[in-house]
C-alpha cells in the first residue's frame, strides 16, 4: 500500500491568505482522505487561531515583517528572528518529512519555502495578487509550480512554471440555497428593498467608515438599505458618532436603513442580501465577487506593499467588471456613486455579467491536484 502523502502549507497574516490555504487543505483531504497536512504560520498572527478552528495542526515561527525604510535599527531584531525562523522551519521539515511545501503568502511562507528549497523538497507557490510580492518573486526561482489568479504574471515568474488556477474561496459562499429575501430578513432588513453591503475587511477600513458618516443625509434620503461592517477597532467610535447624528430629527429613517455591525460572521448571507458591494480590493475578496457575479465598487487600501490592491482593482476596472474609487476621494464620492449605481439596473446587470466572465471555479481542487502530483512524483 502506498504511504500517505505529507504536505506542509505555510503563510497567513490575513484572511486573504488563510482562506485559500484552508481551502487547498480541504481539497487535498477530499481527494486523499488519508493525506497528512501540517500548517506553518507566524506567531501572534491570525492563522494561529483560524487554522486550528478549521481542524488542522499549526506550528508557529517568530517571523515578522521588516520595518520601512530597511535601515531602521529595529530590523536587526527582525533579521535575527528570520534566521531563527528558518532554522525552526528546517527542523519542522526534518521531523514531519513532507513531500511538498505550499506557500500562500505571508511572513511564514518565506521561511518555510526557503527552508524547503535548500533541502530539495518540491515547493508550490499560490500567488493571489495581480502584482507579485518580493518574497514570492525570490522563491519562484526554485519553485516547481506557481499558481496564479491573473493574466500577465510572466512579468514576475518563469512562464513555464505558471498555471492559471484562480484563488480558492470559501465554498459556503457558493453552496447556499438561501434566497436574497431570506438573507435580508436575517439582518432584520426589508426583504424587497435594494441593499448595499459595506465591508472593510476583518479589521474594518477607516476610509469606508468615514464615507458613510460624511453622507448620512444622502442615505436617509435614499430608499436603500445598508449592511455596514465597521470593524471591531472602529465600532465604539462609530456607535457614538451615529448616536449624535440620529438626534437630528431629519435623519430618523437611518434606524431602519442601516444595519451596523462590527463583524459579519455570516458572509454568505451578507453577499446574498446585497445588490452592490463596497469593499477593499484584496485578491481573495475579488475572487469571491467574480464567482458570485457580484457588482462591486472597489476602494483599494493604500497601506499595502507595492500598492497591489490598486493593481488588483484595475485588472477588473479595465474590463468594465468593477467600479473604482481612490481611497483619498472616497469620503467625498463613494456613497453618491453607490446610490447612483444601485439604482441603475442596467449598470448592475452589466457589472455582474462582466465580472462573472473573470471567475475561475474549482480553484482549490485544481491546486490540490497539482500539490498531490508533486508529492507523488517526489
């Protein structure tokens, strides 16, 4: 009988890295139920909680990001932690003996894949963004396979190694029988009113929050509903500012039009309820919008490396598959654009049709098959 394959999946830091990693692991398990899978993450980061919640073991490394500019004295400690992490990664690889190591981005993946490359263990990179990060560009030279979600990635990686797979997404978003009306009612909203969903990622987005607070009068005057995820960091401040605003009598309709929450646990219902989404331009979120055919206004975060969220957004905007507002212009323009767009049925239909064309379904299964092939060949 063939020995069960062993796979290490490394990366994290944000949901955008963790969701694809867990989706790939689940797909490997579906294809090979006896496969042994171990995650390697960064201590203190989100993956150390989310991965065990998904049913997988994870080992943590003391790795962290470098400060900018690179000559800052704190980077001496960061470099020491990186070298320590690489030694720890080698020890984990020697003990677990994987046939393949998968990197999904995030601090830990650079140490784990770097260690695997030096030990002759095959590696696979899953690059979510349209603009590759520095670590993945460096790791690509020794990787066997590079799975991407955007065209034109030969700018960063050897063409012969690239495979267009798309980004794995949370399967629950697609496999739902919930109707739009049921979804709206689950948020305590009217079943028949058009609805806009505002999400700024798991931590929230100050710009999106300020955009709403600047235009409460426009929302009150519209016949629309808004599901507004503020993020836990901003929730107390926003509750206080909303309370003050609601004391103005002409804004009284807001109590029935706004569903305000610090965190949305059921994103399946939130997406289903929405006619239009306002979101940052993380690669994982964009992949979900594509698969769902969801009209979206993207507000790229300016606080990410290489401004890759703007590049992600423009890959859609250039195909008339999404709308785009600069972060600096959002407080002035975003809500007015959202109201105009959601009231234009032809525009919504066009955006939905065009974004659906960019969807790459079954990404997790396609990547899992590549991982299994690498492991079995090794």
